């Protein structure tokens, strides 16, 4: 598979990086990479949003061309639970 280049960030945009990833990578791979690199709390669940396409990327979804295009912006967001 080929590679794709995109930006990944946190919702508050204090952390952002240019990333080149293999299209065989999954949403889970990107969440784990960002959480580790940016020392995000390990006891929090995260989800991945493609803000360029206004859609969420399921953890098991590969970064196929119909999911992530070059220069898209992906956002790692905590899943907030009310209560």
C-alpha cells in the first residue's frame, strides 16, 4: 500500500504534527501514536475525527483513500461521558 500525508492535532490545537502513514495503518494506530507522543492520559478513551470530511474514523478502519486524503486534518478527541 502507499503512504498518505496529513495533519493530526488535539481539539484545542495546542498539539499538532505533520504525519506520513502507511494506508494499512488504522485509526487505532494513530490514536495510540498521538496519545503516546503527546503524553495524553492513558485512562481516557479517544476517537479520531477527520475534520476535513466531517466524519469519524472507526478504530479498526484502515486509512484508505476514501477515508483520508492527502492534507486532511485528523483530530484525536477524548470521548466524554456525562454523568
